C-alpha cells in the first residue's frame, strides 16, 4: 500500500550537529522503515574523492560539494539510494537545506520534516563522546560547524519542520517521544 497515494513518503530528519538526528532515525527505523543517511552519503563521496575525515576538511567539502553540484547536491546523492528502496516510507537522516527539501518534493515524494532540538552544551557533550573523526573536539569547533550548517540552510529546515522532537533527557524519554511523533506522522494523510 502506498502512503498518501504517492510513490514514497519521506520522513526527513533535521537538526544541528549532535542534536540526536541519527538516534531519532534509528528509533524510527526499528519499526521496519529503511533509513538513508545524508551524512553517510557525504562521507562516502568524500572518501571517493580522497578528502580527509576531520571536522574542518569535511565542513569545507560539504560546502564545496554544494558549490559544484548545487544546493541540493546531497539530496541528489541520497535519491539514488532512495530510488532502489521498495518501501513506501523512507527515513532520511540529516536534511540540511530547503533546497534539499524542494528537490525531494520535485521528485514526487510526499514529505514530513522532523526537527530534532537540543541545547548547544548538550550537543557538545554528545559530540565529544561520540568519537567520529568529523566531530567537534572543542566548543569553538562546534560553534564554527554550527555556522557552516546555518550557512547551508539548516535553520530554515528546522524552522519549517512539521513535527519537533526535543532531545534533552534520557534515551528512554527520547524513544518514547519519537515513537509518539512517528505514530502521529503515520496517522496523518499527507498529499
């Protein structure tokens, strides 16, 4: 059965670095929905091109990729994966610009945007503990990364989210809240 009568329904997860986007996407994915990561697509493309994995090089590469392929560059990379998925609902982790949202709409997908919100201090603690090469190690790096994310448009996507998930408490609370939001999304009729 197709969601809302369209080919696919995308649940687009957005938020600032360390807000919990990937955790929210995984929680939704545990309900049987495939998850595609925008960040993984960027990291895969960076590896193909031989770009370093540290925070500064990855931030620069994200901006350069958008200059080269357009503001919807990452959406184009991710859409190649989405097209191969047979599920009528797909979770897309890490949408960062309204151009990406517009691209997905132009492909005929119905969409719901989920904004994941967390304080800067909490996001910094999470990133410090996550240990991914492109994570911020000092608060100044996170602030610089936040400015890059804002420059590519993540603030607009967060502001125009259809649903918000506040991630300021325990994992159990996040899971409960996320599953409630997912149920709300699935019970609505998007066109």
